[in-house]
């Protein structure tokens, strides 16, 4: 065993010990059926616990509080998943999307202002999609016009996750309607407390209201909150989307493996007739296929983050990981709902801080369809893979 392996084993032991002490006991039950205020308080407390241990932003550069190697990040996410630690739902956009955007395209002042604040609990949302601009994001119509002190923004955003709790928003708006669609967009940091912003939660099929509509009426954004150059927002947005399709997949893939253990437990439970689903050869075959796919996904995501870190990632690599994860999540939660039978339809709530695979299989399955839409639909991902990855002609 080389020195690197010994070091990783020591780190794994340290994380395991930390998880046994710090992962909140009984958090799933405590996070079921709670109010928004209780959810926010729990998320803030859990984020602070991870931050104080150095585990909240391992993917950030060292000078901003991260600096953990890819190998150590893999160990960390494996152990957090294995110990069924809560997810950082409230901080997710801030520590991934906002941070990736600021590090790639922000000014020194923007990074100094926001990265430390995110570590102290500043919450972010992402204002990209619109009622008529979802998959075709470049068709968005929210307008930002020049005024004396910056920009005035009018328009509407939809499917904005966590907007009701957000302090700041990553906003994409059109600053030049005469340029081609992608060329006329600009990228802004918008203070969610600014006058003219109205947030309306959207009630979903699962009973949750995670998504929101955001209405913008003459919202003023200072010029200092423009990220990158005016009309170059599409290029900046790609940094945000690459975080959504790339680095975040490492954690999600490990948690999908944790969800598979929930699925095994479900299949091992006796049904009303005393039989167990796991005793069926057909169920065993499905479980074996899912486990094989999950193993492949985890390897794919580890390879992806290593390639991103070394600058070797291909133009379609992140899309491959996003497509594979989202459709595998659907297959696994669908099977969980199937083997759970009618009992799965009686579960009306799931833990608020859980992953997309909580063991409330029918609700998980309904929620899983969310993943094949935002950040580029599965159809968009296949187009990217075909054109950028395989070199196929456009529209083929």
C-alpha cells in the first residue's frame, strides 16, 4: 500500500468517526411534516456543522475554504452517503452554481463579497428558466435595460428552486434584443430583497412547494453586479450549467448508491401475503441490473471530476453524466414504487432534507421527473452528446 492509499484510509477513518458523532440521529423522522421555518433552521445548523469540520465546500479552491483533492472528495461523499447524512438542500445553489460562476467569471470584488458570505449561510437561487424559455434557454425574454446607476429588469422566471428563502439570485436577462438569441444575454447577481421582486411558490404534485415563480417589475441592479461583459451572459451561464451537470454529480451519484440500500431494504420487507419481493428471481435480476448501473455511474462521475480538475473534460462529458444520472434515478425510483405496491401510494410526505431517493418511493418517482427537465432536458443532453461529443451534424 502506497503513502497515498494510507492517507486516504486515514481520512476515511476520520470522516467515519466524525459522521458517527455529528450526523443528527433520527433526522429523517424529525424532518418529515415540518414547517418551512423548521426546515431552514435545520439546514442552516447542518451547514454550519459541515463548514466547521471543513466538509461543506471541499470542491472550492483552498484560499476560499476548500482545496480537498478529488480522491478525498470521493471518500467524503461516500461516507456522508453511507452514514445517511442530510443533504445541503438550502445551500446547494450557493456552494455549487453561484461559487462556480463567481470563480470562473466574477470580479475580485464579487468573489470577496459573496464567497465568504456563502460560507456564512448566504442562500442563492437561479433565475434562468421562463414560461416560454425552458429547454431553449436562449429564447428568454426577461429584459434588462440600461439606467443611470445600472440596469432595470422586467420579466418573469419560473421553476426557481428555493427562491422563497434566497438572499441572492443568479439572473440571466436580455440586454440587447437586436442581437442573435445567445449573443444578447447578460448575467447578473440580483439581491432578492430589492424592490419590485415578487416570489410565488408553486405547489407540486408531491405536495411540496420547492419551486417558485419570480416576477420582476422594474428591479434595479447596480452595474457592479454584472458578471462578465454585457451581452456575454451566455458564456458565463455555461460555467453555471457545467457545475450543475458536472461537479454536483459526484455527490448525487454516491447518494444514489445509498438509495439503492433503501431499495434493498424495501424488497426485503414482508408483504401482506408474507412473501418478500427480494425472493423473486425477476426482482433479483432487476436489482442486479440497477446495482451494475449505479456502479457504472459512480465510476463515470469520479472520472468526470478528475477530467474537469485536470482540464481534460470533453465538451459532452458533463451531459453524459447528467443524462445517465437523471434517467437512472427514474428507473430506480419507479422500481421502488413498483415493489412497494399499494403501500407506496399511502405515503404523503418525505423528509425535507433527504436526497432524491428517500424511500418514499412513489413521491420519489414523481420527483425524479424533475431531473430530466432542468439544466437541459434529456433531449437537449442527447443533442449535445451527438453534436459536441460525437461530431454529428447539427439537427441530425
